[in-house]
C-alpha cells in the first residue's frame, strides 16, 4: 500500500501535481476539497455544511472531514493506497490518518510539501479554472486548456471556484497557513517530510516530487 500526502498552501499546485502522480503511481487522487465540492453539487447536508466554511475561507470542522476521508479510503479503488491532496490539514486529522493506516498495518510513506511564496499564490488562484465534471485544474496563462473553456481530459465546461474571489483567497491564506505549519511539523517529526520548490514550471515540480519517492513506490 502506498500513501502519499501532498502538502502546500492554497494554490500551491497540489491538485495539479496529484493528477500527474496519479497517472504515474496508479493509485487514486483523493482531495477533500473536491469531495466537499461534489457533496455540495449533489445537495447533501455535508456539502451544505462544508460550503458555509469554505465560503469564509475557513477549514471545515475535523469530525466531518475525517469521517468523509476515511469513508473514501474504504472504497475498493483505494485498497492499494492513495495520493491525498488537502488532507490532513490539522494535527487532529493527521493523528486520525495515522491511526486508520496503522489499523491497516501501514503508514504514510511520504509527505511532500510544495513550497510556494505567498505572493505567487494569489496570482495562481485568481487565474485558475477547473472543469465542472471532475475538477481538473487549468490556469489562464501557466496551464491553459487546448480549447478555451473546455477540459482537455473530459470535455466538460471550465468554471471558476466560488472561493477564488479575491477576499476569500485572502481569508484562506490568513486563516489556514498556521495549521499547515503544524501538519508539516507532524511529518517532519515522523521523518517522512520532503520539500520541493513549487515556483518552478509544472513539469519540473513533478520531476522533483517523483525524485523524492522511494524506489519501491515508483512503479
Ligand atoms: P481545497 O480545494 O483543497 O483548496 P486549497 O488547499 O485551498 O488548495 P487549492 O485547491 O486552492 O490549490 P492547489 O494546491 O490544489 O493548487 P492547484 O493545483 O489548483 O480546499 C478548499 C476548501 O475546502 C478549504 O479552504 C477548506 O475550507 C475546505 N477543506 C478542504 N480540505 C479540508 C480539510 N482537510 N480540512 C478542513 N477543511 C478542508 O493550482 C492552483 C493554480 O496554479 C492553478 O490554476 C494551476 O494551473 C496553477 N499552477 C499549478 N502549478 C503551477 C506551477 N508550477 N506554476 C504556475 N502555475 C501553476
Ligand atoms: Mg486543489
């Protein structure tokens, strides 16, 4: 089983890199943000509750988030592992993940931090477009789709995220970076943290992330 945790500030490139790693490692990309957005589109009560926090740039409460993520890890496609994007985001979530993996006789293999300075994050989020169907990620200038407004992968329409408005972007950065630092420390103490320079072009970041994985993880 291979469990990779992708860490990084909002807009650092976790979703972009997780899509590339998924292709390479053949384990699913699981993003709690994407799960919350899907739940909201489906009109569930978890989706509505999550949305109230997301619209304010705040983290969704741990109990809801942990339950949703552990249910997703129980799906058959995650039996061989997962690339976790946006989870864990608090020390309580990190502890819950450690405990759940321990029960399965395994652990987090690598926590990869994509390091991007705060001044670049705003530009990245403001120019981001995602596809309606699966949340595939594009950027107006850094990673445009082949046909404007259409996802290269599944042909669905590209939309902007509700939390990519300027004031919500600022709220996310001020309210979430403290918890990220605590989670980074958690994995540094466990000896599995690696840091990659996220200011590079997308393919160079992907190359550096792959280089930080153990040879037995790379298939
Ligand atoms: P979530 O959806 O996870 O958002 P986030 O962490 O804020 O991260 P983003 O998705 O905004 O950025 P990313 O790092 O994936 O970057 P991307 O690849 O898109 O969470 C949303 C909300 O849900 C949270 O605010 C919270 O409320 C809630 N939530 C989710 N998980 C939670 C949890 N565990 N606990 C509690 N609450 C939770 O890239 C960004 C842009 O940059 C794109 O346009 C991309 O094309 C471009 N780009 C990417 N790489 C590069 C590069 N190397 N150079 C130039 N441009 C690049
Ligand atoms: Mg993302």
